[in-house]
């Protein structure tokens, strides 16, 4: 099955790029480009980094760091949810074995 592709023009730091992506991911691509453009503007406007290549690398590093932090936080939340579900399951099983009603 062939997937439909979209050619999307995105503007990052006043420079336009044409990018191809699956048609159903067009909105995600535009959101990603907007986020990258914002991060690169922030770095450029700080005046601490000069040159498009260096700004792009710093933006990529910042975004990768944000992604890793979010992933770690997601893993912590997932672990906590698993623990709570296990505790609830044990309470339900105990209540069923004892034939009594429990309060959730």
C-alpha cells in the first residue's frame, strides 16, 4: 500500500525549506518546525551563539535534552501508575477472597 506524501514548506529563521512527509503527519511537521524556529530564535536573540549551524546544533541539543527529561518523567509516572494498579488489584483480590465490599 502506498502512502500519500505531502510537500510542506516551513520557514526557520527566515529561510524556507521544503520537506516531504506522510500526509497524515503534516500538522505534526508544522508544529515541530514552529517549535524549532522558536528555539533557534531564542538562541539567536540571546546573542551568545553566532552562525546558523551553531544555532541549529544548540537548538537540537536543547530539544534533545527536553525530550530526555520528558521521557524520564514519563517512565517515573508509568512506574508509579503500575504500582498503584498492582496495589488496587491486590485489594480487590483480597476483598473477593474474603467476600466483602471494599471502598475505592
